C-alpha cells in the first residue's frame, strides 16, 4: 500500500509555490503593461483574424504592414513562422470584408507570399466586458454550488471545504500556467476550466465516498490511515480514468490545430492537476478539518 499522505507536506509546499508564482507574475505583468492576462478578442473587443502564409514572416513585419494600411491597435500572436493571429480594434458588421482588407494590406507588403484567411472573430467592447464578468461569475457560482453539493452529500464541513479548495487550486493552476507563458484567455479556456471543475469534483467524490465508507467500517483505525487506505482502494479507478481521458486530450492537443490548442492545453493541465488535487489537496484538507466522532 502506498503511503500518499507521507508526501502531503511536500505537495503543500509545491502548491504554495504555484500560488506564490501566480500572484508574483500577476503583479509584475500588471505593473509592466497595465493588464496581467493576455485576453482574446472575446474579452477585449475588436476583430481577430488567423492568417496563413506560404513563406515565413515576422510579427513586426505584419504589424508594420497593417499600420501602414490604417488599422488601429494591431497586436499579433505567432503560432509559427507561417501562421499568425492578428487582432485590431476595429469592430464591424462585415467581419469577412475587414479580414479581406487586412489581407490586401499584407499582400501589398508581401507580394511574393500567398496569404490565406483561416479564421475570423469579432466582438463589441460592451459584449466583451459582459463576457468577462459572466465568465468570472460562472466560475465563482460553480465553486459555490460545488460547496453546497458536497456539504449536503456528505453532511460535513470538512469534506466540503477540502473539495472546494481543491477545485479552486485546479482553476488557479490553469490560470497560473496561462499567465506565466502569456497564453490567451478565451471563452474556450473558461469552458475548459468549468469542465475541469466537473471532472475533478467527480474524482474527489469517489475518494470521499470511499473514505466515508471506510470510516464506518474501520472504527478502530485512525482517520489518517483510513484516508490513505481509501486513496489506495480508488487509485486504480482514478488512474485508468485519467489515463483514458488524457489520451483523447493529448490527441486533441497534437492534431487539433492552433484553434483548439489553448482549449486542449487547459484540459491537459486540468486533468493532471485535478487528479493531483483530489489526492494531495482535497484529502489532506478534509483530514485537517475532520473531527473523528466515531
């Protein structure tokens, strides 16, 4: 039997390091550029177009070409030498027309380069602000509902607190990695976070259900040993479920293209740390708060 709880102090220190890195990076980037996260057009408003080039070009060359063409607030994100996501502040009804005008400006600069429009998106500033608030609200409400569900399901403050803090941990880890590597926060990423909250809580409930069962069965065993026994008894189920899900998500990450890359990355991070948090965050916190009244 593996003694999982033996490593809880080390894992707690690792999680604290993640939170400290997240806060430090957030403050640093906010002071440097006025905002911490790199939001997609979903949350900032404007139009973004994914361009494909037959020959390599740099982000600076694209920015200069579009600014010469009269486009405002140009920012780019380089997926590869021949694939760039370009965002401008213009919000128009005819998104396809704007994308064509941007393409013409680029073709005027790169005459020997074949340029293809792969994807277009446009969001108004009012809608983007509402989406940003609604996304934040969705995560908070999700955590509160999970807290209530676990509290009612197990009728225990210790179980509910352990589960919700592990979910909060999962959300922060995803955001921390996206912040650290300056990845875009989009609607897809928020959707991935909400999906991971549901995935992770399911894993936690399985472990907690086994803990409650074993607490009643092994009354002469200490709560710590019961928790460790329960994790071991559910380990095979947890490992197989996570492994099977990871196979699908890794395939999506490798072959889904750049449009789905951030979504699959968020899911990949969430599945790995969701399994980690169910064992090393939810269970130790529950054990810390649990009052053994057997």
